[in-house]
C-alpha cells in the first residue's frame, strides 16, 4: 500500500485593521478514505480463491472525492507460529 499523503495549501485573509499583511499559509494533508471488497474466483461452480482488495480515495477540503483509487489486492503475510 502506498503510504504517501498528498497535501494542499490554503491561504487565509487577515482583517484589514492595520496595513493588510498576507496571512501565513497552512499546509494540511488531504483526507483519504479506504474502500474494501472481497473477490471470489469461481471455477466449475466452486470457489477456488478468495482475495481481499482495497482502493484509496483522496478528498478535497469539502469532503468531495478528488481522486478515485484503483482496486488492488491487500498483500498477504504468513507468520510461522511456534
């Protein structure tokens, strides 16, 4: 899974009481969400393989999906328990 977060820079305004100064910029990570699904591979009416897949969506500051992810298999790890 790719663990890199994308960022977005926002610029605010300062009240114009003293001479207007540019507001400092704030860099915030963009919100992400994950979606999961189970995929069954069926041959001759029998399930021969089951996979867990995920996709990651990146959202804008209002919660709208900005980038749709592609379905990818979750990596499988096997541990040897003594």
